C-alpha cells in the first residue's frame, strides 16, 4: 500500500464525511426537506414507488462512489492540488524574477491553455490516487472500521494539512509582493 495514496484517500474520506455532515445539518433548514414531510406529498411519491423522498435523496447525496458529497470532496481535492501548483508557480516566479503567468496569459487563448495545463496534473493525480479501480471504496471500508480515537486524530491531521496548503498558497502570494 502506497503511503501517499493512503493519506490522500484519508484526506478525501474526511472531506467527504465533512461534506456529508454539512448536508445533513442543512436538511434542518432546507424547505424542500420540510416540504417532503407533508402527507399529500408523501402519498404522491409513494404512488411513484418512493416511500420516503428524504431518505431517497440522502442515499443519492451520500453515495460514496457517485453522490454529490463524493463529487464535492473530489472537486475539493482537485482544488487543493491546484493551490499547490499555483504556489509552486509563484515561488518559481519569485526565484527567476519574472512573471511567467503574466507572460503566458497575455491573450485569452494563452490563458485557457495555461489553465488546462495547470488542471491536467490535478486530474491525473486524483484519478490515479483516488478513482482508478475504485480505490477509494476500499479505503472507505478500511476507514469506517477505525476506532473513534484514531478517526479523530486523522480528522485533526486532515484539518492541519488543509490549513497548511492554504497557508502555503497565501505565503506564495506574499513572497511575490
């Protein structure tokens, strides 16, 4: 088992759990979930084969393979990789004393090409570490069986890692100035 793959999946898992908990919390103020509790609406959905629309929606939102929470967590992981890439570019620009981004993005077509080139590694890395052969589902099973103390420790490590990436990004912009 690759340690980078393990920890990247662990961070993904914790981001997924956070997103899932936030969507569950949002249900208390979401008018659609309250609307689905009205008896006439429940009868309408039961005629169409859905006994409880809120449970059906939760299954769709929380599916670890293709649910909205999983998509959000995957997008967040891509954003983290993008932040690392931007930070590295900022540091390289400071070292060479020239604005590479400004030189490359002088036209809109160059900006689109630069954006695609920046995104390509994030997609490849996420695909390899998370999504190839459904690795994340195997890791999900492993992480679900952890004891609460270990889960809490890894949640704190995830939070610290994310804050370090944001600090790295902010720091990279500060050294340019």
